C-alpha cells in the first residue's frame, strides 16, 4: 500500500533544481577550464563559469535566508540514530525488497545518512568550492592594478583545492543520481521534487526525528 504525502515546499524545489543545474553547469565549464575537453573554448568556459558562479552565490544567499527564516536548517542536523539500519537497508535490504527504515514527512524529510551527507556538503564541501572559487576569481584583479590585496604567491594551491572540491561535488552527484531511483518506486523521489508530493510506502519504519521534537531538545 502507498499513499501521497506532501514533502517538498515550492522554494525547496526551485532551489534544488536551480542548484542542480548550476552545479552541473559549473562542473561542465570547470572541467573544460581544467583541460579535460574542449567544447565552448577556454575563454567562454571561463566567462560562463564566472556567470554561473555569481548565480549560485546569489542562490546560496537566498537559501541560507530561507532556511534560517523557516527553521528548515534543523532538517540537516546530523544524528547517530538509525544510521546502522539505513546503511543495512542500502547494502542489503534494498535488494530483498525490504521496507525503508525511515519514513519521510514534510517536517522530517531526510534519513540519517542524508542528514550526515548534506551536513558535510553544507559545512565542508560547498564552503571549500565557494571560498577557493572566490579566491580564484579575485586573486588576479588586485594584481592587475599593482595592488597586492591578497598575499598569495601562486594560484596552484587554490586551483588544487578548488578542483578537489569539484571532484567531491561530482562524486556526490553520481551517488545522488543512483539514490534518486531507490524510493518506493524508481521515479517517486524525482516526482516529489517536481510536484512536492511523493508516493510513500505505508509499511516501513517511523519518521526520523522531526523539527518539533528537535526544538523540544534544543
Ligand atoms: C561560487 C562558486 C564558484 C566560483 C566563484 C568559481 C570560480 C572559479 C574560477 C575563477 C576558476 C578559474 C578560471 C580561470 O582559470 O580563469 C574556476 C575553475 C574551476 N572550477 Fe570553479 N567556481 C565555483 C564553483 C565551481 C563548482 C561548483 C565546480 C564543480 C562542481 C567548479 C569546478 C571548477 C574546475 C574543475 C575548475 C578548473 C580548476 C583548474 O584546473 O585549475 N567550480 N572556478
């Protein structure tokens, strides 16, 4: 038995898809800058990479504001509860048609592994890419006018850190694409991120800790 449940609000869906598009485009132009292939040409790849970078910075500012204003940031607080059952599900249960160990609700949409992963992305990987990207972007301009605003001897470290962050983001994207298909049906997750509503199995575990219960603890 399955039922339709409202999971993702409108801003969340808009943010998710624009972010996905921008990260894919930044990866595409970034790896051309890196020299992996030639499609747009180096100059245009740099130009479009910079435009998309400003767009994602703007989106990040809006998303931070939305998460703080709505209290949704608490969705991402990592928890040690149920991690083992979630891991067991992805490694074994999923191949035996076992029920999902945690249920999704609008108040608690992330399972414990997702919480951990998205928390890591938000406090580590994205800040690494954004900070190194900004250093990459602005390192040259002060020097052009003879102003030594940033005391950096070479771009090498910044380039390596930025590329490492890019690899981590692309690896996340690949795993994410597989996990999208592991909902109650192969398309239920993607449908939820488009319409907001997801078909979820009625059987399966309880919802993860939700916002009200977290608020009580804070
Ligand atoms: C706010 C976000 C970002 C900013 C400000 C930014 C900025 C930059 C800049 C200025 C460059 C160097 C361009 C040049 O050579 O003139 C660059 C290169 C690059 N970017 Fe980004 N970027 C951002 C996000 C991303 C993301 C999300 C990815 C991939 C997922 C990415 C992947 C790359 C790669 C692979 C390179 C080539 C690095 C190299 O070989 O040195 N960037 N980025």
